[in-house]
C-alpha cells in the first residue's frame, strides 16, 4: 500500500485519468473528491462489498440450477 500525505486542495493522480482531491479536513474526517471517466465505477468500500456479495449470491443459485439439469 502506498501511503501519501496531502493537505486540503492537494491531489493525487492515478493512471493519468483518475484524480483524488482532498476537499475538506474536519476533525478526524476527510472529504475526498474523485474525478474519473464515466465508465470507471467509483464506490465507497462498503458499497463495493455489498455489490460483490449480491453478485455472488445471484450467481450461486444459477450454478446449482445448471448442475441439477445435467
């Protein structure tokens, strides 16, 4: 993991087309802005985990249904 220090209004660039900007620092909370192409999905980690969990739950019944038909 790369760990960087940034101040308000400073940013980092990922792969030439994704920019992360420190928008605000208030106490122990940091607000980040993400500039990315529309085709690049950007999610908070807990939302990403829920999406992946939902995808695996939906694909699991399909796999077992295919086995029953053989």
